[in-house]
C-alpha cells in the first residue's frame, strides 16, 4: 500500500501527517500494509440485500486511537452565502448559499485547538460522514495514493482540497448526489487535491463512488444495484469504459497522465482505462484478504494470493461492451444490516485502531424521512454495538457524543500515576481524568484495556470472549429497540412527533451503549487490579 494517510499530504503537516509521511516512504519501498491509517470501505447493492436497501460505509482508522470523536448536528446556515471557508491546510472555498443542516461525525476541537492541523482559526475539524437535509449522504474518505510515477506527472496540490474538508463542503452545498459529484470533481479540476481518496456520494435515488489518486485526476462511477465491493486503501476501480457517460464522470487527463507516466493499462483508442493498474496497482493487504474471505464465504484468500480480478469493479463485459458496474465477488447469501456490521467486525478490519464506523442503509422507495438510516459506532469494532439514527428526523444527538475531553498523554517512559496502557510498540498512553465522560473515550478505554491491559495488568482471553458476547447481546437489544423506533415513528401523526420519536429512541440506544461500556470497563479494570494484587501476594 503506497500510503494510507487519513489527513492528506501537505508541507505544513501535523504530527499525524508526519507519521503518515514516514509510512509513505516505507510502504513505497516495501509494498507492505502498515497498521496505521488503515480504513476499510464496503458497498452492497440493493439487489444483494435481504430488504432491498443499499448499504455502504467505512471504518476510519488511525495508527493511534486517542483522538476524541464527536457526533453532532451541523445546523442550517452555519456557513452563509459568500463566506470564504478556510480549511486545515490552505484550501479555501466560497459558499454559494447558506449551508444545509447535516449530521456529522468529526474530530474534537472543543478545547479550541484543531487536533488535525493544530490551528485555532475558525474551521471544522475533519468530518467523516453525514446526511444533509436534502437527503444527500457523504462518506469520506478512504485514503488512496498514486504511485511515484503518476505523481511525478500530476502531483498533489498544497492548497488543494484535503480529506478534512470534503464532507463539510459537500454536505453544506449539494442538494443531490449528482450535484455533489459535480462539485467535488470541479474542485479537483480547479483547486486540485491535497491527497488521494475514495468518496461515496449518494441520495435516495443513486450512489456514486469517486476515486482520485493524483492532484487533478479522478474517476466517478454511478454504482449499480447488483455490485458488491470493498476497499482497504487500494483503488477499487479496475477496467472502466469512459464512454459510459450516463454512469461515468472522469477527468479529461485521466488517460494522458498515466500514459505520460508510462503506467497506462487499458485501451486508449477505446477510451478504456484500468484505474487500479494504471495509478495504484495491486498491493498486499491482510484486510483485503480477510474481507474477501468474508464476502466470498471462504478462507482461501491471503494477502499474497489475490489479484485485481478478485476485488475490482468494472463496467466492461467479456465482449468489451459496456455493462452495469460489477465485481467478481459472489455473496453466499443476501446481506442483512447485521451481515454488513459483521464485515466491519472481521479482524483485522476490526481492531483497536478503529476510531469511527458509519454504515448507511438506504431505501429507494418510501418517505425520505425514514428511507435513510445511519448506523454509527465509535472505536474498536471487534468489541462494539452499532446504533441506528434516522438522520432526516434527528434533531439532536446524545449528549455523550458531544463531550470535549482533554488529550491523552503519550510518553516513552512508564507513567507513575493515572490510568495508562502500553501499546504493542512499547509506547505509554495515560488517560485524562475526563476521558470516559465522552462516548468515544469510554469505548476507547475499554478497547485498549481488552487489547493491551491497564497499568501493566493484563486481561485474559476469557475476558475478551466475554466482552464480545456482551456486545453481541447488546446488538440484539439495539435491533429490537430499532424495530420499536420504526413503529413509534410510523405511528406518530405529525412531523414534530416523528422527530421526537426518532431522536429520543436513537439517543436512548446510544446512552445504553455508553452505560454498558462504562460498566464493563469499570468492572474489568477492577478485576485486573485485583488479579495483580493477588499475584503480588503470591510472589
């Protein structure tokens, strides 16, 4: 994997960017997949699901998972027509109208400093995903990076749009998925991109996936209802016929940049390009192998034996004709939302490095207010339960999602006080006193306790199995609560009543996950301390 950088590349990088830059050099040389910045996306078309809904989303990962995350509502009019927005790293955008209201999962600058660029100027820290009042959904982004050869021809732009700004700009501005695609690609054409990425842009009627791997190239596909694919920071688009203008939007230079770089794979005369082979190439990935095994229902894939034909999406049929977008992945059954959740829980896709996961479930028919469900989860998906929200009806999120907390302290020496853990690389992390006040903080604390222990005290495999079982049972409770929520919303006779029913139910579910997690954490923390005390007496 040439790089996996959640924040993009820029000359004034924050700490996370510097870490990612180091991974770039290592990955370009060794062609291995580092554990950090290892996001994974999933799409399942409506023909392949039990209830006929479309499902798509992704896990956001970081090498360290001690950055607090928030989930809130960005109010309508937060940005005004003519306002010039200044992003994290130099990108600016002038809003064409007052911004739409939207749901947002984002990084936490509640204490005044952006955790991404370390700046105090007025801007929104990285927003990963959400739905606006028009029913437009954005999931951004799955980090990508072009090869040295293509980047030498079309390098990233220091002041181009960066992953941190894509969701904010698109959900503020776009009233349809196609508007969102047109806006993002126009920005790539003009301002350029500060880094590569894969972005879902959808509404009730259609879902688009946009990949860019250099400063000004891109390819956007309208996804079919019969395709399933995953993307673990590897370009998902294989052989694409660019003449399919009803379903394809491509930069004018997409073929020429690869040709100039000497990496072009395809048929230029036929206007066909293999994007993955031309710009990215197959990279060994444990997550790709695990995901393919889950989707295919097998255990035969390893990071060394899969190829592009096993995972890539294409619109070129066997005879060269344009066909609906497909992949060679054949599911063993029609997927439920729980199957999609279990995909994200499959190790090493699910791991302690997860910081946030979102899954959109969309019905092409029916009232828009209930056609979209956002399933949300914070931190480690191996031990987790996902909570459903109706974004079109939600007027506020649970209070525990909006708690800003102090930073985790990192050190190379063992702390002498506080609650701390030591990661696999020997680094020490000490929690601030308020860490478990936030939804993300308590989830993170439990995950790290189960993974690394606490204050030198370790957990057992039995403890880990018990935690998985507890969350599995909790997920079933959430599913039952969701059914009750749907019934309550359907029975409500006014918009205000529907909003109240949806908001109250989802927030109660979120509070239930928080309360359960805090109880599990406190109990297990006490148990590990007691074991250590007994062990000290025996020795």
